[in-house]
């Protein structure tokens, strides 16, 4: 396909009338929308005139008809944009704050000094829950009796092994705060 003088004149005429690049490509035939856009830019044509259908009556956004017994969806109003939307503001909906779930507080366990364990004294049947900062001298492991195959005592198992639904609920609340 080559751009003949006649095709260029027709392109200028259709562009001036406000047709889209796709419509112009359809009128010209044998040319793509992108080729039309490229030629318009190379010719330095100014912005299109408003088409007669666009200036006659402003369009309202389409609304979908409710289907069946589905509940109506709540949507947040989006600002109307006209023209190019490449730089359109990305408006995020306000976060929905949910009520915090009632979490049963687990009392802090006081481990007697005689039961505290160091890394050297841990065995298969002692609780390996770390307490304190490992970089300090007062760091230790719980050291209480644990069940076979479980690394923690009953108290620390309640902290370490929580139901997935409870963890997800707390994570959602923490992110909303």
C-alpha cells in the first residue's frame, strides 16, 4: 500500500470531519488504524474536529440491566474522562474498615530460670520457642516439656499454630489500619 496524493487528501478530509483512525482505515481500505495514526502524525495534522454525532447529544454511560435475582452491586462513582485516557488519574476506592475480630489474648508465659534452655541444652522433647533478642546475653529458649514430634510446649503451640481463617482475618484488619 502506498500513500497516493488522493489517499492523503481523503485522509485529511476524513480526519477534519472527526472520524476515528479506525473509521478512516475502513474508508481507505488496505490500511491499518496504526498506519492512519502514523500518517496523521507525519503530516502534522491538528486534533480532530468533533464529529456531528458527538456534538449533537452527549452520551450517558450505559448501565447493565439487572439479571435474575442477583443483588445490585455497589460501585464507587468514577470521574468522567474525555479524550485520551493515558494520563487518567487512577482513583482507588476508599478502603472498607472492618470490625476487628475478638482475639483471645494469650497471657505471656513466665519461664522459671531452672527450665530455661540454651542452644546447647535443647533436646527433642524441649520447647524451642525463642525468648528475647539473640544478640543479648539474656536470650534463651522456653525449655519446657514438649510433646513428641512438636517443637513447642502447649502454650507456645497455641501461639504458633493458629487456624488459617483467624490469621487471614487479622491480616486484613492490620492492613486496613
